[in-house]
């Protein structure tokens, strides 16, 4: 389905800024708000940063975008939603990569105790060094040395 149809299906108004956000996020790689704002401005002209934040929140609530918030890193957005995948984050450059669910279907990880909650999703972030940063640092350890 095209982006205007997806917006309407999610109960959202179709605006040039929202369409530009969807195009920018889908064409990027776990973009932060600043990068999304630049991409939107390149596509449709000047749009306020606040309008981008507001639209990102609406698109996330509508289930069209996923927000990830790695500790110590800017909030990032992606269009891969609904599959409960996880992320790898590089401690050096901040690069983010998708990694499929550790076990299978959502929530794919079960807590030792659910404290009465109905658990429907697990959000896991794996931290380490990406291949380019490992090579640059000269720390290309063999797989058996990894923890």
C-alpha cells in the first residue's frame, strides 16, 4: 500500500510533511530526528522541527513508525513495525542494525516473572562494535573471544 493509503488506514490526515517523513525514514537507516528533519526539508521545503516531532509522534501512535531509544544515543525511527525485532548498536559510531527476534514470535523473550502484566513485546538492544569500528580500533577479536 502506498504511503497516503497507509496514513488514511491509520486514521491520520495525509499531509506533505507526513508523506516526506515516511519517505525519509523508509529511505534511511534508523534515522534520528535531525536527519529526518533535513530529509523532510529537502523534499518539501521549510518545515519546523516541532512539526516533524509532532508528525513522528502521530505516525508512531498510528503504528506506521517505530521509535527506538538506545541509552545515551538519540531517539531513532524506522518503518519496520509489527515484527518485534531487536537492534544492535555500535558503542563507537552509534550505527544501528536490525536483528531478528531471538526466539521466534512476539514477545520472543519471556520475563522470569510477569508481575501480572500481559507481555506482548520485548525490546532488546545488543551493544558492541560494528565491523568498521572494530577494524579501525584494531580489535577484530575472533568470535570465540566475544562475550
